[in-house]
C-alpha cells in the first residue's frame, strides 16, 4: 500500500515539466496591466507569459496583451483573459454565445432585451449594474418568461405561478410546523425551569449520589494522608501516577498529533511564501458573473497544473516525514510504557498467571488447594487464588443470581430512617402544574420505569434464580468446570517474582496429577 502510493507520487512528480522557455520575449505582465493573472494574483506579482505558453495553456504571449473589446466581436475567454474588462459604452453588456458550440464565448451587445436574446435566448434581461445579460432571478422557476423582466413562465414542482412569480405551496404547512416546534421547545424550557425550581424531596438519596460521584473522581493522597483532587495544571502527558500508563500515553499521543500538524502546516506555509503565494489563493477567487466564472475556472486549472510539481514534492516529503515521525513515536511510547510500569505498582505486579491446571468441577475447593500447594512449594505467603471457570452455557443464570444478590444487599444497606424521611418529604408536594400533569398521566409509568431500572437485564421482573432456594444456586455453581487457568496473588512484587522463578526452576508445580506452570 505504502509502496504503491510512493510510486504514484513519483510518477506524477516525474511527469511534471522542469524546464520552460528560456527567453521571455513578451516580458512579465504585472497587476497594472489588467489581465486575469494580474487581477487574481496579489498586487505586484508578475506573470511569466512564456512559462504559461510552454505549458500549453496559451498559444503565445502576445495575444494576452490588453486589447480593446469591440461590439459583436466573439471573444472566448481563457486563463489569461482580463477578468475586469468592460465593454464599450455603446454595447455595455457581456452576453454568452451558446449557439456556435464554443465554450465560454462572450460578446459585447447593446443594453436591450432584443440584443441579449439574439445571443442567448435564456438570458434576456439586460443588467447594467452587473454588466451582463442574465436570466430571470425567480425562486422555484423552471422556465423564464423571456420578456426582459424577472418573470417566470413555468414553475418547478411544489410551486404555484402567480403574476410571474413562483410561490411555495407548502409555505403555510412549513409555517405551522415551525410554530408547533416552537411551542414544543417553549414547553420543554418551561418544564425544565419547573424542575429546577422544585424543592428537594429526596435529600438522602441526593447526598448519597453526590458522594458516589465524588468517589469516582481521580484523587491524590497528600502528605497528611488525606485525599484531594489533582490540581488543574497537572500534566497528564507525564504524570503517570494520576490514572496509569494508558491515560499518560493517550495525552502524549494528543500532544504528538498537535506537534505533527503544526510542523506540516508551518512547512506548507513556508513553501507557499518562498515558492508561490498562489498555493494559498487558488480556489478562493470570486466570480461575479458567468464570464468571470469561466476565467476563474480556466485560471485555476492552469495554475493547478503549473504548481502540481511543488504540491507533489510536498506530499512526498510530508508522507516520508509522517512515516518516520510516527514510527519514532511508537518506539518512544513503548519505552515510556515500560518505564512507567517499572515505576508504578498495579494489581498485575502482585499477580501470577497459572496455566495447565487439571480439569476440575465446581464442587472441589480448587482455590484453597492451589493456594496451599503454591505456598508449600515456594515458601511464600499467597494472599488468594482465583480459578477461571467456564460458565458460558449458564451465563444468564449466573448474572441473574449476581444481580439479585446485589439488589438484596443494596436494600439491606439502605437505612429505614432515610426511607421514612424521604417518604415524609415526598408527601409534601408543591402544587406545580407540570408535577400535577406528571402524576396524572405519567405517575404509574414513571414508577414502572424506576422499578425496571433496578431489575436485572432480561424480560422477567425478577431473575429466575432469585426465587429459588440457595441450594439451587449452589448446585449450579458446583456443576461448573475449570478452564485450566488461574491467578495467584502475593503480598509483594518481590515475593511474586521469587515464587514464579522457583516454580519455573523446578519445571512446574505438581497439582492433582498435572504440572502447573
């Protein structure tokens, strides 16, 4: 993929001409000369006619010197035509001749409807202010009247023709829709204001939610042992102890992206300033009429071809720089990760992975047995062991039992005093109009939604195993089979490393007829 892109860039660059005519017999043409290049380029920037002639966009240089326009004379425009040229006073309007098959062919005609219509039947309105013949300007018009005024003869679908003007049939429908949307937005804003002004009737639940939210924020431990929020000026691209190496590398990558974009942007700006400012201006030139639009399009094409070599060279350089830059960034991030991992302690620094365990059933006390075996062989205290069990076939039942147990524990944790105080406050409801509407139309539905939010995932109001005796849950768990992998947790990282080294040196740990590694 990369080689193909480089090959395409090389072919484009190689195909661009690197030599033009040696002698500029016509001399440079400046902005004051009044041709299109002078009008489109910055003031004082010269244009080399011979260079453009060598590119094949113009036959020769001399034909682009400013020549007075004549009435009725056919003047096809091109990239070097004077954009701001004016027709003589006796024929002050430009009209595009479309019947001769020549693209962008304009003639100077008299300021009459007949003169405009004779050149272009679709542009019959003489516009002295803009200096050209134009068609009618009527919204939704399909065919102009052709009488020299902004009148329409046939409207597009969805419009009605009234006195030469096209009126939208759905105007009142759109107006009604906007009024309805405005009313809905107004009601929503009023409802929000009503919610904000209501008194708090569940202060205990609100306080508990705020405490939980505060615990979820990242905190730092001060010297006196208290926990406080990190300062706003903390550099997350370097402070790995805030949220671990993942956050540090993520912010470091963002900084690298910003630097990469700045380098490419500044290099492009330097290229434009030193080579040709038209690299910044191309595509931004405005056209006031069809004639100027033809000139701008032709000029843009000629300029694009002339600057193609510089743009392809920049593209190749930017691609090569980006490739090397991000390879170096990847190497740096890998080294940063290992460096942070050596400095910080995480859960994985105390855990060791055990594989090749024998197939065991859930009724066996596998964790306790494996914990005793590791401690006996290594001489190190094992905090705990967790065996990986395969419960894929009964995943819904297991998750349902867990969620039911969690809901029961939350109910036990809730204080009866808090519930009574919340109920007492809830009885004192202020007579807000929106609250009355809620209680009347949405009261039961809201309670059903709140109740369902506390239920486990699934269609049943309560999990299947929540109504079953604890023995059924025990039988289900004892029927599980192990996956052959477990994790052992030690007190320190050093103890973990010594235990792993000892087991590896002994060729593994013999456990229930299998050699665990």
